C-alpha cells in the first residue's frame, strides 16, 4: 500500500517562492498503531508473552524518562536517539530575574537510526486527487467553518483545526494565536495540550 500525501504551499513564502509556488509534500496519516498491536506483534516474533512485553515497555518508559531528565540522550539500537529540548515560558534577557524558573521542557525529540530507515523499504507514494487545487482561506471563511464545527462539538484541538481548515501545523498555530488575540477562542486546557472553546459569544449557533 502506498503512502497517501498532498501538496501544500510554503506558509511564509519569499517573493521568489510566491512567483514559483514552491510546493511541499504532506503525508495523510493512515491511522495509528497502539501499544496493544505492537505488544501482540512483538510477542509473535519472540519467546516473551504479551504480559512480559508490557512489563518491558513500561520499564523502558520509566528508565528513559529518568535518563532524559538527567540531560542525557538515549540510544536504542536499530531505532534511534531520543533527547530533550528546552524552551522558555516567557522572553528572557540578561536582566531577567530568576531565569531558571522560566525554563521548561519543550519536547522529547527523536533521530532515527539508519537501520530503522532501512525497514521503511522502497518508498511508495500516491498523490491525493485534487491536491494541487490551492485556496487560502480568508478569516471570514475560517469563522464560518468554526461556526459549523461548534454546532456539533464542544471543544477544538489544534489537530481538529488543522483538519477543519486543511492547514499545516505552523499555519494552524498562527491562526489559533490570532483567534485568541481577537478573543474569539479561549484555551481551557494546558500549555502543552491546549483545548479551545468559543469566547464572547462567537461561533454559537443562534436559532
């Protein structure tokens, strides 16, 4: 089975790119594989039981967390390197007091081993039909789509917004920041896992 993808334009094109319409491929993910499936497939390839596999994966998660929290990268042979990445909770300058309290974990990043890349095999791709028909949504069209969305949904996640508007992550984040600054959406979740709901009467289905 081929990997499905479509094309998208650079969200912040230069003058030259604007004329040439530089395109980038974007994968259409084919669902997800959970731990239960991985556990069963691992069990089929070795002498461990599914319970043993669960115990190993649980221990691996805890040990990796401990090592990463010490600022070490973790290498799993045939899989790749995991390493922590930091960010600041607010802008920090040389004069900022209590700088250490402004630092937090941004993400755990991953760099694949060549062995894992080789498991990918020959690349087979298929372009989605109509994916070359580009249309940048206006703010008004985004508002209309959000109004229809909230007729049947109580909250909105970033991935929901991406799918709703057909945007890449960076473009979706830029519009979500705009909608929050315009006080149309409010984040009732956390910084790492934001959950957006309508604010000030926006996107409410008025009968």
